[in-house]
C-alpha cells in the first residue's frame, strides 16, 4: 500500500448520466463534479482516491478483486446492481476490506424494489439520501474505519 491509503470508490450503472438523469432525485452534480469533491476531501484527510464508474457488472467485480491488497477500503454506489448482483456481493465479501455502501437518494423512501440491497449484507455501513454530499460522508467514515484498523 502507498504512503497515503487508497480508497476505491466504485460507481455503478447510469451514474455516468448524473446531471441529466432525474435531477429532482439525483441532483445537478455530474459524476465529474462528485469525483472532484471526493479528491478534495480525500486529500484533506491524507488519503488518495481511485474513482471509477462502469455500466458493466463484470468490470465492477474485477475492480473489487483488484483492490484486494491495494486499497484500504471500498466505497460503492452500486446503483441498480445494489438490488440484483450476487456477483458484486461475493466480490466484496472476498475482498476482506471495509465497505461503505452509498446512495445519492434515500432508497428506503423510494420504490419497494430499491429497499433490498445485496451490498448491505457485506457493508460496514450505509449512507444514503444526502445527494453528492453522501460521498463526502462516506470518505469521512472510511477514514475513521481505516484509522481504527491500524
């Protein structure tokens, strides 16, 4: 691991469309805006961020597998895969890293199918409903988890 612990931040399908996709639910920030926000917060905490987005489940699984032994923790907005992917669940479990699940919206105040999360079963904690600020909260929480693990 590098001198500055690395946090892998994974973003699932359709998050590349932030800023144009249902801004009343997801906000006006683009994924690039959120990445910049994450980098700024991480730097202030002495961390580095590896920020990724994929619409492909297999790529997300590969990114999780590649984090093992490299990253200090994983923050994941699995988007639609949160509710469907046993493969992502398995990869996160195998990683043996602290995991924070996050969502821009409050998934529990939305459609019933969004209330179930495979990721939650392996997550240390869940942050949802704070828009782009959810990512900042997740980085703060991960910094504490990493500190406690030392």
